[in-house]
């Protein structure tokens, strides 16, 4: 484990985490969450858990982002009430 | 209220950060988990199961019962999406937009208008936003077979390299979701209907549980694949390896079709008429 690489990725993870909850647009939040998952995948790979990294890349960054986007497309700009 | 929430978050966070100090170091060989259980897996799993990737050996064999219920959890997620979102669309059939295939002209059919029947000349399109983009369709059609081949490789080669049923199943499901995004939901439902997705995801879970029951039938405990040696025509150690493959195929099937099923229900808000 290289600590410089680790620090950089962890910083980006925190930035993505804060960004995903502060950004107003839901679609951008979904995409930032995908980036968060991908950075976590890098972290798992650095720690040697390749199977977990694979799962994180396919489920977290791949399918769950698509499902989030699909859910966001069914929302409206303004609430009805 | 916001201040209270912030205080609770800070309190919980600092407690968690404080308690991580008591964890053993990363890769510490004297930590409780690494003193008796991990060495057994690391040194013995190859000779006991003939599977080089010990993660697969632990997931599918030593901890097979856990993985079975993980598969069940995924299946329950698909079932929950179905029960929460699915709406019957028998009553309202608003088929209003059609595209003439040869010319690309879009017809908007008003209420009471005649709906074109000849489907080889006209194709029904979504009412919101449907670009007829040839480049996207052709590119996705060429990529999808390779994605599916990679998914099958990940499932079948999980014994030797990272991967397995979950990852391969997700990749296979994602390939069909890519097809649904590049074409539309109706075309995808002609390939894999909702009924097929539901039945095959159930079959995946049943393959897993059935393998376990088969082991019981041959006189061993649940999910002890070495009992299948006679059935598979190999020695008990290779039988454990083959039994894992059977189980991984079940997991892959369940995960793939549950992903497709969830996508159908979420992208169309349960109506399954018009998707993304």
C-alpha cells in the first residue's frame, strides 16, 4: 500500500461524498455517486481485495448508477403539492 | 433541529473514529482473524477444494450458506421492486406516436385515430424523447456480445481469477440494460419478457438451493459438494470445485435477471410501456 496514492484517493472519496449530498441537481448527484463508487473500487484494489473491487466496479459504479439515473428521470422539477 | 442533527452526526462520527484506533493494523498477522482461521484457508484451500482463487473457495464452499442467502437477498430486492412499483397498464393504452421506418417520418395519432397495424412498416415510439440514432444502436449492438462473453468468462473463470457469479451476473444484466437504453424498453421486453426474467431469477436461486439439497440426497450435509463425486464422475476434491461452478451459475442467473427486472420496473415507473 502506497500511502501517497492512498491519501490522494481518500481525499477524492471525501470530496465526492460531500459533493453528492450538497449538489442541487439529482442527476449530478447520481453521477458523483458513481465516481465515489469507482474511487472506492480503486481503494479495494490497492488493499488487495480484487474480488471486492470487481464487485464495486460492476455494481456500484455500473448498474446502481444506471438505476439511480432511471429513478431520477421519473422525477419532476417541481413537487406537485 | 438541524443543529441537533449535526451534533448527533459529529458525536457518532467521533465515536467511530475513536474506536477505529482499537482495530488491529492493516495486514497484522497477530490479529484474532489471522491467527487460526485465515491460515487454514490460505494453506489448505487449494488441496481441499482444488480451487486456486481462495476467495471463491471461501464464498462458495466454506461459507456457502451465507452466499445462498445473499442471493436470496438480491432476489427479494427484485421482488420488492416488483410489488412496490408494478402497475397494471391494461386500461390505458395511449399508443400515439409511430415512426415510418423507411422515411423516418413521425406520426402523431390523435384520439380515435386509426392505429397502423402493419408493424414491418411502422414502429411504435415513446412519447417523450426518442432520437432515432443509428450510430448508438449499431455501436451498442456490436459491443453487447463482447460484454456478454466477458460476463460468461467471469462466471466460468471465477475459480482461477477474480470474479464469480455476482460480478458475472451483474455484467450480463448490464449488457441487457445497455440494450434497453440504446433501443427502447419495448424492444427489450420482446427479447426478455418480464415473465422470463422473473422465472429465470427464481430458477437461479433454486439451482443454488437444489445443489445443496442434492448433496443431502447423497448423504452429506447441506452444500457439502464432495458428496456429488459419484454424480459428476470425479474424486471428492474435484467435485467440490465442480459444485462451486454449479452454484456460481445459479448465482449468476439470479443476479442477471433480477438486475433486468429491477431496471424494467424503475425505468418505466412500473408501467413497463416507455422506458428511458
